[in-house]
C-alpha cells in the first residue's frame, strides 16, 4: 500500500484497525507493569470461544462496587438530607443514624455494603477522615488510586458495545447511540491549557446534568421487563505530533508521547508510567487542574 493510498479492502482496514487497537491496549497495560508473559498466557490459556475468562466474576464485582461509589458520591452532593445550609455535603459516620454511610447507601439505592463503602472511602482521595472518624466528601467525583487498568477495560468494553449497537442500528434504520468525535491537527500545545480548562468545566456541568436526568429514569424496583444500564462517557485528549530523529547510521526513529483525561460518572486520568511522564504532560496537568 502506497503512502497516500487507501487500503484495498474492508478486511485489510479491519486488520490494520485490529493491529492498532491491540497495540494501544498492550502498550497501556505495559505502562501499568502488566508483563508480556501475563498477556500471552491469558491469550493462550484463559480465552475461550465465548470470550469468558477466569476471574470475571470478581472483576465484575469490583467494578460494580466502584460504580456504586460514583452514584453514592453523587447522592452525597445532591441529596438535601446530606447537605448543610451552604449546600455542602455533611460528614457521615460508620455508626447507625440519619447521617451514616448505611443511610447514604439507602438513599443512593446501590447494593454495595456499608463495610465495603467505608473501606473504599478510606482509600479514595475524594474522601477524608476527620478527628472524630467521620467521612468528609472532598469532591463529587469518586477516584481510586492505581485503578486505571480496570477502568480502561470497562470503558473499552462499553465503547465496543456501542459500536456494535450502532452498526446494527445503521442496517435496521433504528435510533443510534451517541458517538461523536472532534479532532484538530497541527494545534499549538503550548497554548491549549485555557481551552482544556473550558472543556473540563463545560464537560463537568454537562455530565452532572445528564447524571441527574438519567437518575430520574431509574426504576424504584428492579423486577420489571427491559431493565438495563445507560451511561455517558466524555473524555478529552492531547498528543504531540510524531517527530523523526536521525540515528548515526542514517535511519530514523519515531518519538511520541501523550496525555489523556477521561471522565465517566467518575473522572480518571489515563494511565501514564510515572518514570516516563514527560515534562510537557506534568506542566499541562498543573495548568488545567
């Protein structure tokens, strides 16, 4: 295939796309210290024709608890019962009472246990503990440190499901799920901090609004037909253009680094190896925070 020519068949396009997808996933896992041996062993031993693998039940349980905490934090910041006269979230305790973790769980209508919720609060920078042992909400978005790999798996899985549904919908002429993307090449990355702050602010307001709208459609009882899940994912990304540097023997290498920020009901910063994080990325994060 020449430099400016399109691939000759859809099958070739799919193969190139599959290569890029797998390369991106493997590269991300490697930055999180997932060994090549582990990845190869998974492919050889754990994958079957249905796509299931060992440990899927525990993985789903962990993700469900994580997402329950996102709903719980949203309730903490919006339920009048848990707000003071300045509309700030009040402290909650592990003991029984009207302002307790168990009562917050009941108001949020999630299935996580009070014990697990309290443990996740202790681990999260989104929540602090005061001198009386009470939990104080610091920010609406629930974050867990070192949780990028499960989050990335969940996001990729859901995006691929959206692509499958939209592909079927195109053929049937039915309603499509939202799937939009905008991209501007050749942008001055030294001047993007203001627009990234604006995107972050407007995106946060949009997600908070959508979160409330979706919650209003939630069934009080789950024993109904056609009960399922609905969610929205928004993320912004920047990436320096590829640059070529000449080697002494005349050949060239391509250098590339990047930064990504993702937001679902919970905000995450896409995984970057701490040792390899560039000075550009560090400065950009500081400027838009």
